[in-house]
C-alpha cells in the first residue's frame, strides 16, 4: 500500500527534463476554454463544448501539481501571492472594460457579494474569472492542511469532491432537482478535489502501475463518452462525469511523456500565454460581438462559425502583445503568467 509523503515534501520529480507535453496540453486547454465559452453555432457548438470541458479541470490539476517547487519544497506561499496579484489586476481590467459591452445596473445586493466570497461567482466582471478566485482559496486551503500535517486531506478531497460534484450536478438533474451550479463549481467541490488530484499524481505517479496503452484507451473512451453523456442527460453541467477519468488519464500521460510536443507552437502557447489567454478571452469575445453588431453581421451563419476562431486568435494576439510590451518595460511589477512548468 502506498504511503503518504511527509508533510511539506513531495516525491522527487520523475524527470529533470522540462515537461513539454504538459505545456502543449495547457496550450490546447486554453483554446478549449475559449471554444467552451464562445461557442460555435448549433450541434457543432454542443459537440465542441463537450470535448472542451477538460480545460478548467486540467488547469486546477496543473496548479496542484506545481504547488511545490522543483526541489520538493512547499511553494504555495509564492504561488498564492502570484495568483492574488493576477486576480486583482484582472478585476481592475474587467471593471474598466466591462462597461463597454454591459451597462452598469447599480450595486448588487449583499447576496451577490456573498456568492463571490463563498462560491467564487463574480458579479459584473467576467464570470469566467471564478477560476482565479477559486484557485486563491485552493492554495490557501492546501497551505493550511499541509502546515498542520493533515496529510490525509488531499486523499479524501478527491473522491469526496468528485462524488459531491456528480451528485449535485448530474444526480440532482436526474432526480428533477435544480441546484445552482455555483454550489458545485467552486473552490471546494470542483477546485480543491482537482487541485488535490494534481498534487497526488505528482507524489504518486511512479507508483501507479498502468501502461500507457491503457491510459490512451481511457483517454479515448472517456472523450467519446463526453458527447454521449451530454446527449443522454440533455444539458451541460460544467464538467462531464466522463471528464474526470479523461483528465486524470491525460495528466498521467503528460507526466510520463514529457518530451511529447517539444518545439511545438502549442507548447509555446501553453508555456508563455495560456493564463493570459484565459484571462483575456471574455473581453475579446464580447468586444468581437460589438464589432459584429456594428457591422450588421451578427445574424450571419457563416460569420457565426468564424466567431470562436476569431475570439481565440484575438485572445492569443492580445496575450502576445501584452507580454511583449511587459518585457520591453524597465519595470516588471505587473502580474506575469507563470513560467517554466508552473501552471
């Protein structure tokens, strides 16, 4: 039976090589998140959305995987400050940009603030930024449990979080009960369970005795089951049941095959720009909609199919431009996307 690592330490890295495969999947995941929110029309949009649901879970897992430094020492304090800085700058950015496409309707009632604080559901600014606020809480929770020596918590969080998610999302739907998705799409249920899964795969990947062939099979079958699940249940739940084995198999394949994707554009995108693409894509999509309306082509079918592609391209270009400007400035006090193997 596998034993837990001592608190504050992790197993030695499986390889000193850079994980290009994880970089490439991060690049793919950030584009998947764009297509998930800025949808293609019709059945194509439903299919792409189903297949793109791995994106956010993968980013939570990457964050858990790299919550310690490459030397195995706790690194969550620096990561927490880094994500907090990004979250604050992102909030300021959307506070300035959102009035361009969404008129201010006055201060929300206290329940909206409660939902932001408890369930990571922002009001007025881009709702997709819930991930950043959830990640803040996850780093803080992990640091608390790690420092207190509660080594069993990540082991319990993974099955408990996934079970609660499925029960409150797909299970409640089948029972005819409506549960707001913020009750399960938050830092605790979705976020901490997947964050913990990423951490546990780092500490125990060498002890998992399954072949790459089996992992590829699980990845393929679970990916195919995502649209089947959507068709059977009739609606989207944020994360498919099949997404959990899908993203776990994908993550293990990344750990075991760090050289895959080396030198690819996807790996470069994942390494340098994935978080910025995530942050910027809602603004790109809403501003693109304004241009569509101004040009009188919002109802054009052909243009509608181009919309997600243009949104992804605009978000990537904005991320590249921001990074170039930031690097050209003498001061680098502005938030920067994680480098190296960090999420």
